[in-house]
């Protein structure tokens, strides 16, 4: 929900909806509703716990390094923008009236496009948008972390992941990682939290549920999913609640994972 689409109306509860509490924390409620809700949630221990969890996660996210556009991606975007502007200019020229009917440039008030300035503005928008998306994903993770969970966490953070390869053909290539366990940097983690990319076998919801249950996950669903390779071996990476605020379980399974077959390749943690 954006600031231009503020939620209105008197709060209904308790129990309060998680969406409503998230909107209160994000500051997107109208002032009257927000003031009413702040007074009422003070008497609700569960609501105060969720708001405290959101505060802690926001602080953790603020400590992460800023996201930037990789140089190769930025170059492709710049080239695409220039091609679009060039095509638009050609269309306008083809549709323009005869030269004798066109006013002199001084009278048209035309605008010159500064690609350097446009590129800088786009970089700023990308950084802001990525940050907001990361907050939204982390807020969803907080909701799972404050609910009961019987999952275990284990693993190591010794291996260093390789850079993500460039996708071809319109689909993202598997994220190539190396090491005894899956480890992610902040940028990779944020990208996976916004992804729902499943292998062909785990696209089936029933098989995905069976795979999760075989690995001890009996509630909730993955917060993010991404196809990867670990030391060259194909795997499915699932980001799950980690049992604590700001802590996440990184479960990597093989393509054969399903009911009664955990096919576990790696089980590590991020954050916490």
C-alpha cells in the first residue's frame, strides 16, 4: 500500500489483523485511524510484540549495505533507454507536418534529454525501490517469526558465494554458489526474498508441501525461493522462518525432494 492509497476507517479489533499493524508501523494509515489504533494497541501485548519485531527488523535492514545496480545491468538499461528514445524520435519525425508548417525551435520550447542526469535519477529510484521492497519482505518474515514454529536451524557460514550469472533467454539462470553450506550476502538475500522461482518438480504445491514436511517444516510457506547450483549441483533454495527476529533458515534441497524424501543438500542460516 502506498502513501497515496492510505487505509481509512476505524480499526476493528482486537485481535488486530497483521496487515493493519504493518500499515500502522509503515505510517500509511490516515492520521485519525493511526491515532486511534496507537491508543488501542497499547493494551494488547501481542500487538506490541509484533510492532517491536517490526522495529527491530527495520533497524537490522538499515544496517545492511545499500543496494546498487550492477554495471552490466546498468549498461543494458541505458542501451535500452537510448533505443526507445531513438525509436520515439523517429516516429515523431515521420508523423511531423511539413517543415514550412513547423514553428522554429525557439518557439517550440523543446526539451533536450540528458542521459547522464536520467541515469543518476534512475539509480536513486532503484536504490529507494529496492530498499522498500526489502522492508516489505522483512516485514512478512517478522510475521512468521513471531508465530509458533517447530523448525530447527543449523549450518555454517564459511563458504563465499560466487557472483550470480547473467540470465539468458528471458529467465533467470540458477544462482551459482560454492562451499559446504549455502551462504548469501545482503544483496543476494534481498533478491531471493523477492523471488518465487521453483524448480519444475516443486512447482506442484502438494509436492512442495510434502518436501517441506519431510524437512521438518509443518507450518507457513517459504518466504522466498530460488533455483541455485551448489558446487555445480542443481538445487532448490527455500528461505524459511528461522525461529528468531531477523534470523532465517536457508534450506537447499535436490530436485527429487518430496513427500517422505527430504533430499537435503544444505541447511544454514542468515541473520540473527
